[in-house]
C-alpha cells in the first residue's frame, strides 16, 4: 500500500558529498518519522539519522556533524545530505518510514529497497 523509494546513491571519492532522497507514496494519512539506516557487508544494520514530522532529529555519533537529515511533510519526502564522506560510510542506505496508513488506519513500518553508497579513498 505504501511505497518507499530511495535515490541518490553512487560512487564518490573520500571527502565528497552525496544527497540521498526518500520518497513515500500511497495511502498515507500521516508520516510520523523517517529514519535512514545503513548496512555494510558483514555488519548489522545501524541507524544513521532520523527525523520526526515535527522536525526533531537524531544522528549516529559516527555521522554527526557530517550528515544532515531533513524532510518535507507536504510532499512525503526526506533528504539525507552526506558531506565529508569517508570509506567507512560505504554501505547500502535504507529509508524507513513510520506512517499511519489511510486504507487500514494502522501504523506501518515501511522500508525501501535501499541505495548503494560507495566511498573510495
């Protein structure tokens, strides 16, 4: 019912920047939060950054000061701006959307398929 699509990943050199976008669509009554996760090979998925519909943000210590999360509630979209990228940032980045679904009036935890970010040294 709800689709989540990430975009903006790619290959970038260390010190460079990437802008990831998350777009949610479908029968959405309200998005409560958008959270970016990442998972590198051999490692568990970790939270990178999160933002509520009210604008409150939270960042992993490893990205604080380098990444910025934002959202546009009216468009059901979010952005993760990644600056000063490091090779250890290499991972598949996933967008998770907590939303109240209009069709069922339930809160669903919806995931995108992910977008690959590769940072070369």
